[in-house]
C-alpha cells in the first residue's frame, strides 16, 4: 500500500512540475504569422494597475469583453468591446 501511495505522490509531483510555466514564456511578446489565432471573443478576467486612477477604474468594472474580427486584409481588424460598470 505504501509503495502505491509513493508512486501516486511521485506522479503528482512530476505532473505539477511539468505544468509550471517558465516566467520567460509568460513575458515573451506574442509574434504571429497567422493572426487568426487572436480573432474571436475575449473575456476580461482580472487585471491590476499601479496608478490610483486605473485602480479605481478597475474597481468599477463588473465585466468586459472584446471581439476581434478580420477585415479584408491581414493587416487590419475590427475591434468591438463592451464594458459593464
């Protein structure tokens, strides 16, 4: 029984290490050849600010979304958004 528990704990530890992102990957700029990866509806989940004006603005925000859709060329897109304050 103890051997099975040991293997289970070892598996869980190795899985948690495998899913931990590297900080360098999180702050790396996004460079896309195909912009279709960012098209669609995006929902605002959480944010932070270091300036008091923006901190107060975030406190009043209840929900927010944006929708990116391509225009005729690859270089332009239409941006629509909605905010609930």
